[in-house]
C-alpha cells in the first residue's frame, strides 16, 4: 500500500469496524473499502471518499462534500464518491452514520440490480416454465446457470423431469451464449448435439452411474 493511504486505511478500519467485516481491494488507482463484500468507499492518495447513490447524493452535497475526480489515461472522470474532509473525520459519530448510509444504499442498489439482471427469464430461450424447472433443479439465477453450464444444468433438470429433449439443451446453451436456440453457431450446435446423443445412449443402456453420477463428473 502507498504510504499516504496505508495510515488512512488503518484509521478507516478502526472507525468502521462495527459496520461489518472491513476489507480492501485495488480500485480506481487506490483502494476500495468494503463492508462484508459491499464496496462503500474509496481511499486514494490518503483521502477517503464515500460512495453515493441517487438517494444519498443530495445528503452529501448538502454537507458541501465534493466529488472524487479520477484520471483515466489522462482524462478526468467525475466519480460518485464524495470526499471526507478533516472536519468530518473529527466528527466520528457523523462519519460512521454517513458510512452506514452508504453501505445500506449500496446493498439496496446491488439487490435491485441482481433482481433485475439475475432473473433467468431475461435470457434468450428461457420462458417462465423453463425458469421454474431450473429453480426446481437448484439453478436460481443467471449466475447459477453460467456456473453449471448447459450440460450440467440439463442433467440437473433431467432429475426433475425425464422427458426433456435436445431442444432444451440447445436452449440452455443459447441462453448462456446469448443466442436464440434456432440461431446457434454450427460448431456449438454440433458439440451439444453430439454430447446429447452420447449421454442419452449411456442413460438408456445403463453403462453409467446414472444422472447423478454424470452431474458429478466432468462438466
């Protein structure tokens, strides 16, 4: 850590320890300050800047706090982070209260973003019925689907409903890659189709540990 920021990070952790597990990560040429994984502030060149949201920005501005300006490739960019001056540092209770508001609003903003962007039915090929089947298979959002991949997700769905055909697998592959199932690149379509045929053959002839065993195997 740069000398000018290391002392400020120690000070910030001491002030905000009660707000959650305080950690840091590299951010904007300085260090992001996180509470239980949610970034609520930045420390750069020895200065602390609290993160603002639409609802919190007027509060910071009414206190006369000014925006952080970050230089990216020589171009100044005004950030939605607001400078904590020495007067505010001396009012520890007020500063901790503002930091708590920043954390609370950041969490709320993150939840809204996750709710809006994490729904499976926002992806191509995923209608409400497939979304419900994926839920029953333990795949609850876009992240879960991408983490499992099309093949393992398909196998998990097979545990819930046995009569799923090739189109479901192609739909899953397209959803992850951003294609309608009818417009998959030929290489992807061939790879998924070949895997489907091999897997269905194994399942029908019993030369395998079953769907559960296939799920545990390589993706």
